[in-house]
């Protein structure tokens, strides 16, 4: 098979020929049709995750069809349309797993970090990492939903916000452009937060009822004029911008962070205590959460905006993503 690998931390993408992998016990092999390129792929490219073994094939937004199953696999069969996301499996035995909280597994696997990912024609994954994919979702559009999509959908549906609540989505990028769509389809009064008037038409097209331009004034004040946000979904990893939103929360409001940044937030206890406000982080979810995300997207019409590249142009596609030029998700296709 053809694959794109990184041979060492900080190395270049290399197009190589490999033996097609065989699924072992409890594993399935997927013929990849599309694989999204995520900002988290930089962890593999630059060696930023401890313990990665090289060479490694990146890619954790995988859409395709099962073409072989290993021993003891009973719920999957060849020919099924499936996807695989960030969560690459769990041990079933640690305390979180015993409680059914598989995404917090102490020995959890991560697709493309623990094992090779989807920048390849075939990929072998644990059976518990597989999500069934609706027939009406094209593979190239489904792929980004398996990371960006599940992250915002799963966080929103578990946030405690209810239909009619004011929900603000910070950032109109790879995560945010999906978050706005999901928030609208879930029945929230949706506010998009971006920088510059030029983003307003897109925000409205995606489903935002209101638009807050951070260059025109303090976004927290704008949110308070709208009544205060029951929930603010922070998708852009800019800690300074996220910190500036806390005072835009209504009483009992929650700042929910899915945009992974490295800088500290600047928030005082007094900003939280008086209004019983809270700050929470949220990872993506399990394969079943991915399945729910794909099904909801199919039912509601939520779709990512994508740019397609062939597998052979993975390096060019990655540069398009990492530079921030992409509108908004980049997808490798195996056509």
C-alpha cells in the first residue's frame, strides 16, 4: 500500500510503499477513502507527544470501509462504512473504563500516536475505536466530523445548555464553523464571536443569530447586552481572547474550552464566584460519540467546509492547514 509517514520528530513527510497491514485479534482493517488533516497532526510531525515511535503515519480523521476483520471481532463486517477519530481504543479494565467513562481511560490509545493513522490507503485499528458512518455522508465530508465535529458536538450536547439558551461560539475556524452550525441545529440562540466585520456574512450563513466583532469593542460587554451567555464555547486557542469572555457569561454560565492552547488563562476567583460561573475543558469522545455526531450531522445537514488534496500532496495539504490559510478543514482523498 501507499502511505505518508514521518521518520523522525520534525522530519518531512515521506511517500512510501508498505506491506498492507493485517488485522490482529480484536482489530479491523479499513480501506481509507478520506483522512482529514488536523492541527493536532503537528504532535506527530514535530514529535510533541512523549513516547511516539517512528516512523509514524499521521491522521486521526479517517473515513472508509472495513475490508478485513481479525479474530474475536463480532460486531463489524467487511463492507461497512465506518470512521475513526482521535480516541483509538481503551483497556476496559481501569477505574474510568469500569465506570464506562472510556474517553478517560488511563491506558487509552490515540489514533496515529499509539498506532499508525490514516495518511495511507489502509489502516488497522482496535474494533472499539470504530464508528458506523451513515450512507448519505460522503467520506471527505465525514472525515473532519470525526475530530473537529465530535469535539464541538459532544461538548455542546453535554454542556447543560437547553434549547433557547444563549450560546456563544468563539472563533470561526475549523472547530468554530462547525460549532455555530451545531448550536443552531440544537435550538440554541447562537452568537458567533469573531474578529472583523468581514466574518459576519459567513457567521450568519452558518446559522448565527447574532455576531460579535471583537475588534469593535469588548466582547463580554456585547454578550451582556444580549442578556449574557449561558454557555460560551471557546474553539480558538488564544488564551487572552478566551479570558476576555468570562465576564460575558450569565449567572450559572459556563465557559467550555475545546481549543487547546498552551498559555495560561487570566481569570480571578471573583469573576466566577459571584455569578456561580464555571470553566470546563472537554476532549472529543469515544467511537459511539463519533457515531452520534455523524448521525446528527446527517439528519441536520451540518457539514464541514473542506479543501481536498490527493494523498501524494500530503505535505502541501499540511502546509495549507498549519499556515491557517485553509477554509476550514483540509482532507486527503484516496480517489
